[in-house]
């Protein structure tokens, strides 16, 4: 209700009157412009809250040329990696002052990314985050706003493309090196589906580690991220002579693999050491607790959105330096030196 007792929708002039400032000052505060004292900013915000005043976002968009919204293209899946990265983006976005508009794609839909990007552009977003983990080829859409890619980028046209990597290649190499450092002659690999950028990166990291140590490269078992596919790979590995160490491209496949090895009479880690990838919550509680590589989802989302907001608000200016994320290998009881 306005100060005069009317039930009319409160206006900026009402906020100004209650706060004891000019309408221009109210506008500067609510548009988060600089050069307003903390005391004045607080008085204006308190008055706006007391009156139930909401800034007209459509009017602000017309005035600034921006909608203060960021679009996100993400795969619609419950898999730990993509879902955790999306949650990280959502958490970080709350602190940017930008609304988040998410469009989910469906695995196997060839128009998924292009359709999602087109929908976001139609909504007038100021920037786009592509967190799409599957390689579906070039995206035939011309994007006219800055784009942040989390992972490997699809091919598309945009005025500015920013990229922040989760360093899956380096993480996979660290997982493989850990097993080689323990004394295993080589390391087998249960890969993810090769249409996924992350699966390719992890496969390449594993290969790089073996090549750097002149270790033999065993045949690859390709799974589909599920415990079932890890279990199937484990049944085959149990029949593979000399297999003493395995790096699985995610924790779910590693857990299925351990189950299969155990059922065939092999002990983990006494007979076969196993390393996973992701550090899902259950990884510390399986038997044995799983050695794995932890993905820094929140840190990657924070670093990426910071760059994107900078590009939106300060076009043409140099981007801030980014520190990158360290590789975080979590060593638990599923790995050990090979038996003599």
C-alpha cells in the first residue's frame, strides 16, 4: 500500500518519497549503478521492500538493451556429471544478478542444441552457456551474444566464445598415473560412450599416461556410464590374463566393475586395483571405498559465469585472468600395489 493509503501499485516516486531521495537516485540504486553511498542504497532498498515495489524488468531491458538473463543449454539427464554441473551453474547464477533460463536437450535428437539455442535467442538472453556434453556435430545457428562453453565446444558462429574446461584429460591422466606409480605394468580402461566429449577426453588422458611411461595399451571396453555396463566389462576383465589395474571413466561403471570382479573370486585391490571418476557421494561408502577423481563443478561454474558476465557487461575489455582448477585425486582403499 502506498503512503497515502491507496491500494494502487507503488511507483518509483513513492519509493523516493519514503526514502527521502530523488527518483533518479532510486533508479540508480535499483539498476545497481555505482556511486551511491551504502546508507542511501540501504534506505532505498528498505523503502522498496516496505512498499512492495518491484523494478519493471521489461522497462529496464528497453533502457539498457539487456534482459539481465543468461540462457543455459544442458542435457536433460540424471547422470551425476551433467546434473551436478547444471546445479553448480544455478547456484552461482544467484549471485550474479542475472536470471537463468534453462533449455534441456534430449540425447539422440539431432536438432537438440540448435533448437535450444534458437529458443534462448528468441527470449532475448544476454549470453548463453552451453553445457551440452554430446557431440552432435555443427550447430547451424548464428549466435549474436557471448557464449560460454563448459567442456568441448560444438561448431557454431558467435561474436565471442569463452571456454572453461573441467580438465577431464588431466584428471584421467592423474588417475592412470596413480595406478602406474603403484607399480602396475599397465592399466585397462572402461570408457564412456564416445559421442560424449568427456568420454573422449578421459580416453585421451588414459592413453597419454600410458604413452608417457611406455606402458602397453590394452583394448578398451566401451560402456554407457551405467553400473550395468561396468559390470559387463568386469566380467570380461576377469577373464583377461594379467589385468591388475583398471581406470573406469565414471564411478558408476567402476562400482559395477568391482561387483563383477568380486563375484568371479577376484579381490579389490589385492588382485585388481580400480579407480573411478567423479567422486559421487556413494563412492566413499562402497566396499572397498573407491579411489576416484573429484570434479570441481561449482568452481568451474563460478569461473565460467564470472567470465561471461564480464563479457556481457564490459564488451571489448580484456577478460580477467582465471586460475584454473587443480586435479583432486581422492585415494581410498580400492587401489594398491600389484601382488608380487
